[in-house]
């Protein structure tokens, strides 16, 4: 059962629907406690009263420094009802990053879920927040409200559901104005593509500050009337235990989550017991063929994949349950979305050729907050969003992601896509994961540099790895340098961070 599009205007309408239709159905499972939809809605109403008492009204921003917990979910829907915009940021960000986002979004109020996050506590103390325990939310920390924070016009405030700040790995983070319309559309598409019902329970460790955690996990799950098993931080052992407890039916995450999970099982031995698990999905980054094979062998079922982005409120392409892919395609286009694959001249390339992906549809963001120039650069007059991602569309309609346009390496006039090189490196028996970047050469050319994280207990023989690569890649694609590294850096949401690796590569000439 899903919420009708004709009556749904805000993301909070999803919870209102299930609070009326099935108030005793479980919505949230957290540390052994269950919150039912009826109780969740009562908490949302209480949270509204608290927020209004602090002066929060339509058009305000409220910055929530948090890790996954019920209070974050309650605040999200309470602010939706008010018409204020939550800016949920991962508490694991640095103080500098928190300050940068705060200065940009100018919140009326800042809240910290310190009970669920020691990092939120640290930020709250640094910003002189005081502890409160409002009805429906439990213990939080709160800064003094800012009466000078400007309010957005009501018409705009009612269209936009929230601000999601991009990771900022390549510069200043941007606040994506994600619209209710796009989130509601994706929630329906995602729930339908997974055949979700109220009997499902999804493991939710992806942070709600990320479009994956917010849309794919939270909203899609609630759209189906299903429940979430909340986890503040990833622990492979916790995932294995939750699966074995016959509760989890859906497991989703970025590729790094599955990489760590496979490594943990390999290092600790034994089999994974998951009697209720019926669906596996990874997104938020390219899927490596080796990882796909390892995960499918471990669980004995297909690992589904998709392609999406914050600026589109979720996934644009998803593999279908009734026809799982043997390759690493991101699947087929979702209902309502349009795609163009264009070359450097802005014209469409031939089917099967790589180009930049331009997308259009109900999920396209309203724009970047307070950044009209950046918005105009990203979205053209016809509504096409220029993603900056490179991909190719095959004859059967399947999309293959080949990388980011900024990650493309040009070596001796040839295009080198890091994802292809990484896929080969990751097949080596000693390699856990790799990240490939370009490094400018003296003659204006680019060299290929590979950073490699080894499996626990393994020793990396660089010369043997070079031979392994040489047997599988053309000379211009082979790394000029292989750099062993203890841990490949990732963002708080688990995506590979290549900006610091580029800087490191430049210093290691």
C-alpha cells in the first residue's frame, strides 16, 4: 500500500498516513526498543510544539548535527509539517566543516543528538549548546535561537523539504535544496522496485544526512509501511548479528559497506545466517565486479545496483528484481526520469559511447541554496541537470558508470577511466580496495597513480601486482606508481575521497 500522489504534498504525509492506517505497526527498531507509527506521529506533533516554542516557523532552517537515531527522524517530519528546512549534517564532520555549513545556511536553531553520538556531544560543547529533553525527542543539546536568521518566502519554503550538504571533498560544500515532490516520487519508485511491504525491515546505517540514508532507506521504507533497524555507525559484527536474529529482510549500503562486510567474514570465518534476508542493494558509488561476485557468493542472492545523486533526490537507474544483472550495470531508468549522454560539445553521443550524463525529471533539485550562479551552471533552461558523471548506455537500456568527469585521466591522448583500473587491481588476491587518481606530469600529460589498501594479514608485492595489471590492461592504463596505504580515505557516508589522494600523489613524485 502506498500514499496517493494526489493527496501527498509533504514527506511528513507518509508518516501521517501510516499513523492513521496502521498505528500499531513498527516504524523504528533501535537498541531493542520499537517505535510504532502511531507513537512516532505523536512524537512528531510534540516536536512541532517544541520547535515553535523556540521560534521556528515556515522558511527557517534548523541545523541538526547527528548520527542515526529516532530523534533525527522525528525532527525531519516535524520540520516538514512546519515548513522549515532541516539541514541534517553528520556529526563525524570536523568542527571546521560544521562551522562552514552553519555560516552558509544561517540556521534559526542548532540541535545535537548527543545521546546517540559522542561527536555530536563534542560539537555541542564547542558551540556552547545546553541540554534539553523535549517531549517526543528525548535528550538533545540546543544552541540559543538566532532571532536574526532570515526566513525564506513561504512559497519556496513549502516546495523544499530540506537542505542536504554535499560532502565538499573537492571544495566548498553546497546546500542542495531537495524538493518534497522529488523525494515523494523517489520513495514510491524505490519501494515499488524492491517489492516492499509492511512485513519488511531494512537495516539503516547509511546516515540520514546523505540522500541514500534519507531517501533510499528512510522514506522508501516508510512509504511501504515497513520498519527500519537503526544503527548509528557501521559495525560488521552488528550487521551479522542483526541478520542472524531473523529480523532484517533488506540490506543496503555503499560499496565500501559491503567491502568491509566481506573482509570481516573472511577474517573471522564462518557463514552468514540471514533467514529473512531477501534483497541486497548497493549504490552511492561504482560497483566493482570482484565485490559483486564476493557479496553474491557470501549471501547466495543477487546484489542489486543503482545510480543516483543528491541533486536528483535519489536513484535514476535501478536493476530490476525480476531480471538481476550478471554485470555491474546500474540497471534501467526509473519511471519519470529522462537521460541524455552528451559529448564535450553538448550533443548526444552514439549508443554505447561514453559521455556526460544529463538528467531531467521530477527529482531534479530546486537548486543550490544561495548559489544562483552554480544552479544556472548545473541546470539548463530546459531543465536538464548536468551531473558531471560519465557513463554509457547500452543497446538494452542498461547504464554503465565509467567515472566522474573530474576524475577522468588523459594519458598520451587516451582517456583512462579510474573505475576500470580499480576493477582490475581489486581482483588481485592481496588487495582489499584501491583508488586510482591522475597526477600532472612535467609535459602536461597525466600519470596514473594507484593507492592500494591490502587485506588484513596480506603482504603486497608491488611488482607482482604490476604484472597482474599488465596482463589485463593496455600500457597507457597501467599505473606509473602503486602506493600501499593503510586505509583508503572515505567521507562520512562511506564514499571514496580522491581529493586528498590527488594531493598525496602530487607530493610523492
